[in-house]
């Protein structure tokens, strides 16, 4: 579905942010044209970002006809409800919607933060604990949410898939700093990642994992003084 002439859709973006990737995947799934405006988060945030998200001053921000929305999970939900005539992201059953929101909350609270503790760990012991926690979280997702389904919502790529797959471009970084492979511990989840990346809506907006690794290595040196 193309945007109507009255729609102006802009994302205040950062190429490396998995949370921005969520918004872009959702818009792609809906067939909505948009402009992504890259923010320089380290060299001075734009006035537009500061005014659009004065509480957190973070990307992503979605500007729909000039009206700002922040927080990626909220934005994806908004996209699904606003452009609801094609490719629904949330299931139709209220129970299934509730389950999707439960796993969305789990992903938001657990996955990226657990991974962050791996690359910010300054001792082998801290990294080892963080790695074990991260793998356990992924196993819970694999066993309890994905199980034997093609996607988290069943046979169709949807809401939970978008929220989760956007984080996976950072998995290579977590693996490199943690000394493990996700595939060795979570083969079904790894197969799901591969299925998701076969979708142009995902692959064309997902950053190169090696570039993410290089970016994080720079952050480690700049923020933590770790080579």
C-alpha cells in the first residue's frame, strides 16, 4: 500500500539502532513510503529530535503528518492500527493479541539489555554470566514463544517477529564478545532468523552485522576505554 497524498511519514533514524529498524520493517510490511532522516547522536542531536521527543531525546521518532510518536513498540502498534487495510501485524484474536504483547514486553525488557551486558563486560567473569543469561533468554523465546512455528505468530510474519528480528543484527557482536554462537544453543531461533531475512522488508533495512561490530568496538573504546 502506497502512502496517500495527504500522508507525510518521516523517521528520525540512526542506522545502527535496532529500534529504528523495527519501525522501518513495519512500514515496509505495510508498503508505506517514508523518509528516514539520520540523526547524529554523538555530534549533537537535531532540534527536531529534541522537540519531538523531549522526555527521552532518543530515536526512533515517527512523524506522521508532523505529529511525533516515540518508543519503537508503540510506533509499530500505531503503524498497524493506522494502516490497517493491509498486512495486519497483530493477530485478530484478543487472546493472541495479549500473548503477542506479553512476548513483546519480554523482548523489550530482556533481550537487548542482556546482550549489552556482554559487550560492556570488563572482566571474563562478568561476560560469562552475561552470556549465560543471554542464551537462557533466547532459549525461553525459542521454546515457549516460537516452539515449532515458522514465525512467532504462526505461519505469518507479524508483530513479535518485527520486534525480535530487528535486534538480531547485533547478535554477531554479542557472539564475538561473548565467545559463542547463537546457532549452537538455539537452532530453531537461528532458522527463524534466516526465514525473516529472506523477506525484503527485513533485509533491505537491517544493518550489516560486521559494521555493527565495528561500531560497538568503537563505542567500547570511547565509553569504556576497552580495546
